[in-house]
C-alpha cells in the first residue's frame, strides 16, 4: 500500500494529479502464468470523461477492464474509484462492483431469464429494490433504448444488437458511476453495430464516465475525450483523438494506425 | 430390428420407428410382428420350454404371488412394491438435497470453507468407492446394535433408505458438479460483475442452468435407484423382491420373480422413455439455438 500519487510515474496527462479523478490506476500489473499481460499501467480518468482503449488483439485492453471490475486479481498496483482504493485486502468486491458496470463482447445475458428479469435481478438482490421498483427502473431504461416490446422475451429471441443493448441496460440498472465496455460491437453483424454505438453515444452525452475497449476507430475518434494506445502491456501513448489519430508520436502507435488504415478500417 | 424404408428426406426421424414415410411404417410394423412371432414360436418349441414356462411363467402362481396369502407364508408382491415406491420417493428427495449441498460445497472457493470441502471430498470418495450392499449391511445391522434410543429403533426400511441416500448422494453430487461446470464461466463473470455475491449468483444464475443440463443423467441415476430399493429386502423388509423370494421358498415355484421383474419394469420403463424424450428435446433445442 506504499504507493501514493507522489511517486507516480508517467504522469504526463494533466488530469493525472487531480484528486477528483473518477478512476485512477497506478502501476497495474497482471500476469497469466508466465505471460505478463499488463506491465505497469497508469491511467487517470476524470468524471464524465470517455476514454477509448485501442491496440492490437492481445494488447491487454480486455484484461485492463476486467481488472478494474475486480474480475481478475491483480499482481501489483493500485486502483482508486472516486478516491477510494478498491484493490488489495479488506475490500468488499461486491460493494465495489455495484458502482462499476461492465458490458462484454459476447453479451453474457442470462439465457434462462426474460429480458426484464435479466435487468431486475441485480437491483432486487443486490440493492434490495422491490419487484415493482426494479421493474419500473427496467421499463424506463428499456423504453429509452427502444427495447420496451422485448420486456418479456428470452435473450435467444433477440438479435445480437438487441441482446447487447439489453446487456447495457442491465449494467445501467445498477446506476453505476463508471461503465466499462469491452469490445461490445465486435461480435455483432455490421448492420447491427450502429444501434449499439448510438446507445453508447447517448450515454456519453448524458455524462457517463466510460472506459471503452474498441476496434471501431471512427467511433473512438467521434466519441472519445481521450484515446489510449496499448502495446506491450502498457499505455504507450494517450491524447485527444484528433491529435492521436493525426499525429501519433510513438513509433508503435504509428505502425498500428498504418495497419488499420491499410486494412480500410479508418 | 427396424425396417429401412426408401430414403425419404421429408420424413420425420424417430430412433425407434426408423426413417421412412407411410411405406416405412408399414414395413417396420410388419417386420416387427414377424420377428416377434418367430421369437415366440422358437420359445414355445425350444427343448425344456414347458419346464421354463411352468417354473417362471405359470399364470396361477404369478397371480397368487401377486395377491399374496399370509396364511401360507407369503405376501402380496403388489403390496410389497408400494414399499419400494415409498422408499424410492423419500430417498430421491433426500438425495437431491444432500447431493446439492455436497456439490455446492465442493465448488466453493472461500478459504473459510476449506474444512467442509475436505469433508465433502472424502465423503464422495468413500461413498462411491464402497459397495452399496456393504453400506446397507453396515447401517441396517450396525445401527440396531448400537442400542441408542432413536437411532437403533427404526425399521429396516428406514436403514435401507439411509444407506441408499448415503451411497447415491455421492454419485448425484458429481452429476450436479458436472452440471455446474457446464455453465460457461462468462455467466459467472456477468453475475459477479453486477455485484451479486457468490451464493446469489450460484442460486439464481448458475444452478438453474446447470440443473437444466443434468436432468437426463439425474433421471438415469433414479432408474438405477428404483431397482436398488430391492436390496433393502436383504435387511428383512418385505419389499417386492423379498416378497417374491418368500413365495418361491413356500411353493418352490419361481414365477414370483417374473411378477416382481414385470412390476419393476412397469416403474422403470416410463422413466427411461421420459429421459429419452428429454434428451431428444434438448438436442432439438441445441440445434435450433446453433442455427441462429
């Protein structure tokens, strides 16, 4: 627990020293066996900021999100949520997770429950809402994202895009302070991507603090307050999208963006 | 023994009836009747057939064994079967509960539960590794010998059920465990990421999906359990098998065993067909799901 903001390295971004950070990560390391996926990640996210994480497959974007949600046990480093340490011993993980919503690439809806039950389960069992309160919260969110008529359906009756929007609604029903989106459009057919991106855009406009791992460069350029490029287990470059996409300074970023451009994905 | 009609791609496929349309049905029915008739004729003409029929399938003996006559020293197998059914139902309910508890403990990860995990693992290893009949004898003859007030004064059927529960819960807990492991890890991640505690996500997210996956193997174990209630007769309970034995002791005719066998079949075959039906339905659902 010896780490404080004072000895933080790599504090190039001005927001890094701000005590009012919504999320702050310092020296985060995570290994799977002998393979160290995250090799000292530092990141600070201000309230209402939308951060897009880009990088090649296997660069650690998903792992970083899963560490923030405490789904992975980290090997070193500290994470703060709204100024409170959420890593290390003595932390109530269930309490922390209430405040951090995560949406996965493969939706991970509960297949044996209706859409409504998917959305109301956690508010009822975790927050102690009554069935009526939880159903009201679900109806409001489902309505807002064009899913009102899917309330009683089971997930396998929905398209991928609808399932992913339900997954977003399920996370939002907990009224999280921070949303983590893990390549949420990667498993979708191309024509369904736009619907989901619109939902995320709406969340950003509503002021939701978000950490988004994505391969959609156009979307990242559109929506991000800041884009972070991950390589070799670290954030090697971070900047507002206009700057990062047009004048990347790190050689690895330049190579990555060139490959994306060559593949026609920009 | 099934006839194969002309290939007809539109025909519905059934494992028992085989492929083919109306023509296939006619062919399969005819061949079934012919084959059965041949088997019956062979049985009737075989050397020693008369003796076999007299000893095992004598209608008069079968009827007497079925209705019983305590004055002549034997009991109704039909009534005795009722004890098998009661033992089966009670044992099944207790097994479903005990096995679930054992499985959930073995799947737990909390450091505090380690001693319980060790106990559960040892229990499963021992109960699966020891012959059922040994457990039945150990409890059925051992418990009365303890001369403890409540434990030693139960009926043989109670000891029998206790032994069945001990043995079968170990097997069924492994079935549960397989079911829990069959639910994808991403479901656990999704549940826990919403802040659901471990037990709540087990209760509402994992177990409902796990149990759906294991209904066929569970029913398979219960078919086996229905038959194994006959072993309790070894402790002196008048269940169907014991009643059949008493009849043959009194009359030197073994048709009573045929009666008991038929009664057990009447119990187990519907359960077996129901299991097949569930497996087929599950396969259809998986195919439909994969088609999306």
